[in-house]
C-alpha cells in the first residue's frame, strides 16, 4: 500500500500526518520520508501524527525507532502524536511509546 501523508511546517517544526496502514509494503517509503524531514535545513523538530493510521506492523515500528535515533544524532526533536485505538495499543504493548516521545 502506498504511503499517504500531508505535511506542514510551523516555526521549524515539520508535522507529518500519516494516513492508513504502515507496514512492510511502505516501510522504505516511510523511512525515506522521515529521514528527509529530519535532514531538512531549518527543521528543528519532526512530529509524526498517527491519528489517521489504522494499522502498523513490526517493520513500521522499527522504522519509527530507527528514525527517532537518527533524529537524536542530528539534534532534531522527534516524537509521535495522537496514536489511537489499535495503533496506540501496539505501541504500548511493545513498550516503544517512551522512545517515540510522549504522545498526546
């Protein structure tokens, strides 16, 4: 499934609103999107909005964690926001929520 998202920037924070399913089929595209955001000149923070994400698998979780570490190394703040339902439960059960920032 193709990765669907919108993006906007406010005061150096790039907000990426992801939509649909995040899985092995689009994990590479997700990684490229997030790494590009982290490396964008003038961007000091990346927020990954998961409100409209309905599913994620282990490859998506791995991608989110890998990009979180990359952001730390680049001096860029990185966090997820608004995970709901199944997505929040998976992130909570796997114990990765603290590593991905405090979601609202």
